[in-house]
C-alpha cells in the first residue's frame, strides 16, 4: 500500500493486481486489514512459499518444518519426494 498527500487529504493506493500487491506473511493480519477497510472488493490471496503460485484449495502443511502452509501440489510433491527417498 502506498500513501501520498493530495490536496490536504491522505490517499491510499492499493494494487489492483496480484503482482503489485503488498505481501503480508501473516494471514490473520491480512484478513484484519481487509475487514478494517470496509470494502468488499479486497481479497486475501493465498500464495505458496515454495512455488509462489496462488492457491484456493485447503492448504497442506510443509513436511520441512511442520508449520508452514503450502499449496496441495507442493504438499504432494514433498510427500512423494520423501517416499521415494526412503525406498532408495
């Protein structure tokens, strides 16, 4: 979010695209910011920290630290990687 002063009033500039969006690592903080804006046009995008893609399905928890939410594709990829390496 960028801010500037225009004619003695503060104007907040928000991104209209995912590429220019402000990154907030805490999902709850992002939701609270959107709620406080009182504008239904804002959306919280879930971005996978592994592949950096947006996801909408329920997240998986990374096997690397057992606390980071990742997309289900990366969760499956981690599980398969571990499975294959244990068999070898």
